């Protein structure tokens, strides 16, 4: 099994598409959701809930740009 800390980071693309950027946000959202379910104290849960909300907003804005990109 590959340790996440030692895994090689992917090379950055010049201008990734909104769909590609959505995958990154989805991964962050999944991690935040998992951390939220494991959190014991209220303050940690509140902070993570804010992060989850931010990720959802990012996904919505990226999803809004998808039809614009497809028309080009």
C-alpha cells in the first residue's frame, strides 16, 4: 500500500478544465466529511461543517461553468 505522505504529487496542468478541478474539490469534500464523522468535539465539527459548505459552493460554481465550456 502506498503511503499518502510519500506518494508522488501529480504534475500541475497549465489550465485544467472545470471537470478536472471538480475531482480535486470532491476529494477534499470526501476527506472533510470523513473527518466530520470522526470528530468528537463541537468546535471541530463546526469548523469542518464550514469547510464542507465551502467545498459545496466551489462545486456549484464549477458545475455552473461546465455548460459554458461544452458550448465552445
